[in-house]
């Protein structure tokens, strides 16, 4: 695009004068804006071409609506820096030095960092060495994507760093006058704004007249009067003038004269909607209104406008031939041949087919404007089918015929030619965007079957080949993450497990695959963990690969991601409500935001605090972050923009320990070492009312009540109290909740907001009535060290507490009993309703009690001890029944009753499993032997016929109770001691938890692991159980967390 010679001279002269202005204070940015069709891009391209032709150092970066899927905003300054380096040797040397210091700059999507390191820093370094000016053109900023996608870019353009660029640097930006762009650029002092809607109106009409004369002056019947008429009709819109010339010159209706077509244009509605009227006129001339033709038009335009990047005519046809409906298998040229005024790529088959102007998109996608020509891009089913079918038919081993694994992809001399030949546009497009089209499609069994056919076969590796060759391995993670969400339905558990394995394959080997495609088979597949489903599916099909003889992994590494970026200790973390982001606060004074799936930092660190960040939290909508710091301030941050919102919230006179948002996100509460609790208005950035005073020591933790019936805040302090505050009144509700004898570290509201649970330094958990502000019964005792963390189950019936004593304890709030075993050699029974011990301890063991369990009828208890014995106790009488069950030669780690209560199973440090008759008090049969190390956990199947055992030898074994023999081979997969095992309610599955930090599910009949390990715990998993309906698994770990998994 460029201006016709002799047109737009006034605005072009203004821009050239701005470029050459030698005033030190000249604005570094010129923002050229106006409504669609004003010719902004033509002006920008003319300046870029002129500057290039005179040998200037510059770059031109153009956004486009139909390339938004490529996230061009993440690449802008990498691209600009490369172009500047090509034009100037001094800049190239400076850029090389910067990249040599930090190789990650080549791929970072952080545009703030890109700007600082790749543009600003080199320009400052070599500004005195460049003769003349540096001109950077950014065209069509409004087409960069949705408003959030350009926040970072706008913050760069408006920054003080941009205002302080060397005096010879100029940035020309063009866009429509959108509110978010106007809001930022209009107020920046270093930005000069030129509106094409306001100025140059007279010259615009003259320029349009010159353009029309050149395009139509030779036509019979078009004279100066007609040219003047059309130029005035255009109302300064160059795009309208272009379309008018196309319409009169190349109308599809051959039996209408030039004069008739001219008259048609002159009768179009003037004023608002001028472009829309022109679009309708052209479509009415080009597209017959019979239903078949209109249906085909909508289908083809939907294909064009739904594509995530523009497709050539051949690719459009190849994809259309794979649409599910045979009625759609026609040549698109039959629809598009008359639309050359509106679309590129019609007469030139080498160009992609795309609307020539963004306003045509807007017209077609607004039903109120386009009427019968409206295009609905919400339904992507046809493209989803097409991309998957294309992949299924065309994926093949070594698709580009690479001969050697000794060469990196970059070293293959003719790689681009091979890619062009073997991965044509429709295949490369399908490889990149199949998952994105599925995301826009409701679940469909036929589509799911196609996904399974690719992911569940060697074709999965062939797809990885293509994205490696295209240099887009990162898109593989996006695709598999999308598919994992899309496939969350019954019947596709194995496919989901394969998707998860594929995701981890890319996470672990992505850099290798990106470097050299053959190393997918040389350095990735052979090293897949042996027990994961993907490995078991692929390795039999690639028998010629290297094999790991010793030391290979059985499961994926436990650590999912290591988020590295802080320069000092991390003090606080929080997860966004949608689970996709993490925020962290650090001793390095910064707040950082992380992408959970990719494990990468999002944007630059949020800087502003002048001391350690002690606490961070997301707002309920995930759009904002609040942080509290040792600098005594609270700060609020915009997640998308990566900038601080307003000034720091100041008022505290000492360290801010804890911060939290209210449920509606409108308020923030903070607790401090200054002994106060303060409430802040998020929008106004001011403190609401006076500080809430009452605590006599540091406030360690604060939270809002969750239910919204009444707005209250709870705070916990080193003064050993929990206090409840009325937000509206700014006063304490009732008296302090006293009962703790040491400082209160943590607390949580119940989901209904009626109860508060607190944990303290004196090792106890307390429950309080939040409405009446009184303690409920007695405290829960059991922890032997400081209680550091408290949480309540969603139904409010269970409390989980974590402690420095390295245990997690789960408490039943409503009913039932807790049995505890202790190193004080006693077994104790507790009444949870009364929170008191029932009767005296059951005494008899001479060493630590390791395991206890109720009989099914609740009348008996069995216990196992390091004194090598198993003992049975009468619950009501509180006495031992019979003699100890003796036979183990080392400590008893685990005991359990059979479902009918007639038998007991025990597992021991002596490596054996033993079965006991409850009534007779004798061992049944011989010990069950096979484990090579201590047995940590045992359990009966629901029908009582089988026993499962888990051992420090890393295996799970199944035993036949009647036969007293092992069933099948050991279940192998864990890489460290198995700490806990349990049967599912139907007896078909077993779950195990291990020191390797994973939870695994096993098929009892098949004797194989189901799916991939359940990973997430960061320490030993010491307890696992199925839910009563068998649909969920709960696990508890030394990492102080309890996790619930879909079974």
C-alpha cells in the first residue's frame, strides 16, 4: 500500500518535517489516527518506503486482523531490532552484544523486556554513530488484537523510557481512534497526534479526485463532473473511493454500462455507514440472492474469516475437500471470482485470500449491518474436521526425508525447500491450528475419535516432527493443553493420559526436538519413562531405537515446573482463580507473574516495592494482584498490563504481613506489624475509615468472610487472639476470640462463613462461631509443633491442618470419631462432637503405635505397633480382647479389618503380610512373602477376597486371601517406597501413594497402571483413599497438602 504520486502531500510533508525536526524536545512518537478507510496505512507505507529508498535506518511493522493468532504483539520489537540490524552495522554490533549477554532475548515474548534490551539499549549505545534519523513505523495498531493484548505495547509507547529516546529516533504509529489507544497516547507528552478525521479535509477531497481521475478518467461516460461527484461522495474515505473505482471498472454484471454502474454508486446512502452501503452494493452485484449461492458465500467467507492465518486459494480448496458435508466440496473460486474488489488472492493465486480492508471484516461480522451477508465465525466444526482429517491422512515418518541426526535443523542446507515441498500450506496450517479450531467446537464423538486416532498412534510423533520443522514446538504445548480440556468427558481416559504424557514429553524434550527433528527419535522417545502410557504405546512400534539399559525412569519426574526468575527468597505465592497463573512475592522486592502451563514468567517483574514482598493475592476475577511489603505499603497491580495501579496504599507504620481481596474485589484488607488492620478502596486507592485497632501484637493473617450476608474481616495475631471486625462500621464484633496460648499463625472461614478455624504456635486447631463470635467446644489437639496452615473442605465438614511437625491432620467437624496412634505407645479414641477423649487411653503396647482401624461395625479396634504385635480392643469396654497377635519379627506398620470384620491383615517391617482370625486370635496360614523390604500399607478388597500391600521395595502386590498366594506379578512403577494403598469401592482399581511424590492408579484384573501418575505433591504421599462413589481420590502428603483427583 502506498499513496498515489501527488496525493496526501500535506500530511506527508508534516510527517517528514517531524522526522527532520532537530529540536531536542520534539515528540518521539507521531500518532496518525482516524476512522476506517482514511488511508492511514497508505501514508505509513509511503513514509516507510521513502525512508528506505533514501538509505535511512528504519523498520516497518504491520499488524493485521487475520494474523492475530500469531500474537504479533509478542514479536514486534524482536522483528524491529532485526530489521534495524540489517540496515545499520553499528546497531547490529550493539544488538549482538546485548543478545550475547542473555540468549533468552531471542525468544522472549516479554515486549517490555524486548523494548528495553533490543531497541532502547542499543539505540542509546550507538546514537552518536548513526548519521541521520532512525524511523520505526508501526501500522494498524488497532488490529493487534483484543484490548488486553496491546496493553503492554501501549505501556511501552507511553513510557518515560520511550520519551527519553535519542533525539534522532522517531516512531510513527497509525490506528483507528479506539478508546484504549486514545486514552494512553493522547495524554503522553512525547506523542504528537494527527487526526485525519479533523484536518486535511480539503486536501483529502482533492487527493481523492486525483486518484479517481487516474483510475476512471479513461472510461467512456466518466468526465470531470462525474469525477467531482464521486470524490465528494467519498467524504474523505480513500477506501470508499478505491471500491467505487473497482465497482465501476470491474462490475460482475456485464450487461450494465459504466454509466449505469456510476449512477448506482451515486444513489448510495451518504453520511454514516458509507462504506457499508458500498459493501452491500458490491455484494448485491456479485452474489445472486438465491439460497444456494448465499449459503455457499457464507460458508466460504466463514472459512476465510475463521482461519487463524490467511490461506491461499489452493489451501482453501484442499481444506474444503475435507469438510464433513459433501455439499461443501466445491471450488471456492466459483464463489470468490467476482469479489476481487473486496479480497486479495483472487486474481493472484500466490497471495493469501483475505479482506483488503479491516472494515470489511467489521461489516460482515455485524448482523445489523450486513443482513443476509452476515458471517458467523463462532462455529468452527467444519475447520476442526478438516484439519484433523488432513493430519490423519498426511502425517508420516520423516516427512521431509532428513538423512542425518548429526545436523541441527538450522544446518540442513535445503530445509526450507523440503518444507515447502512436503508440508504444503494446508498441512502446515492444520498442524498449527487443529486444537484451536477444536476449542471453538462443542464436543463431538466423531471429532474425538479423530483426536484419538492421532494422539493414540505413532502419528502423534509425526505431528511433533512437523511443528519441530516449522520451529513451533511451543504451539504443541498450547494444543495439548487445549485438547486436555476439550476431552474432559467419559470414555476418553486413555486418550487424556496420552495427551498428558505428550505434554510432558514436550516439556522435558522440547528444546531437543526444536533443535533437531531427528532427535525426537534419537534423544526423546528412547528416554520416555517405561511405565507411562505413551511409552508403552510407542516403543513397540519403533523397535530399532536405542534402549535404556540401566537407570531409566519408570515415571515422569515428580517436579512439574521450576519457576526461576527471582533473585532472592520467595516469601509468598498465590494461584489465580482460573488456575492458569501464579503470583509470587520475594525478598528481591519484586512481584512476578507466571504461566502455570508453560512455566515461564509473564511480562517483566512488577517493581515498586522498596523492601521484601511478604504477601500476595489475586482478586476474585484474576485481573488484579495485591501485595504487602516490609516497606510498610500495599500495592495493587494490573495483571494484563503488568503495571502498578495508582499510588501505593500508605498508612501502615510497620511491615505489612498479610493482604486479601474482598469477595466482590472492591476492597482490600491488610494486617501489619503495627498491630492494625486496614481496609482499602480498590478503585479510589484510599483507606476506608480508621485503622481497626485492638490487637496488642503483630497481625499475621487477615481475610474477608466469604458468604456476603454480612461483611466481616477476621484477623489473627501474635497476641494469641483472633478478632472479627465489622467492615461497614469499622468496629470489632464481640470480644476477641481467646483460647490460644501462643500466636495465631493462620485461619480460614468455612464456606458458609459461619465458622472460623484457627491454627496456632501452641500446636492446636480451634473452631469459632463467626456469627456469635464465641469458641465452639474445645480445641483440636494432636499436632506436636506449630500449626502453620488451615483449610476447610468445600462442604465445611472437614478441617485439614498442616504443621511444622511434618504432619497433615484431617478433622471431622460434624460427627464420627478420630482414632489416633502415637509414639507415647497409646491408642486414644476421640469424640469429635465434644472434641474430647472418650475414656482412658488403650494401653498395652510397649512401643510406638503405627496403625489403627475400626471394625466395620465400630465395636472393635485393631492396632499395630513397633513392638511387633497386633492387638484387638473392645471400644465400649476400653479393654484389650485376648492376647496380642504375635508372629511378626519386626514392627507392624499397617493393619486393617476385612469387610465382614472376621479377619485382620497386617504389614510389617519384617517384609511380610499376615492374615489373622479375629475370633480365634490366631494367624491364618503362612505369612504372605514376596516383598523385599518393609511393608508399609495393607488393605482388603471390598469383597474381602483379595489383599493389597505397598512396600518400601517400591512395589504394590495383590494377594489371594483364601489361597494365601500372590496374584500375578508385582505392580511396578513407583520409584520409591509405597506408603499407602487402597481399593476402589467396586474392587476393580487400586490407588497407591509413594515416597516418589506420586499417586498411581492400577487395574486389578489387568495388573497394569492406568494412565499417567497423578503428579503435584512436592513431598512424600503418605495417605490415599477413594471417595465412596469411586469417582475421586484423595491424597495427603508431607508437603502439607491434601489433593483431590478425578479417578
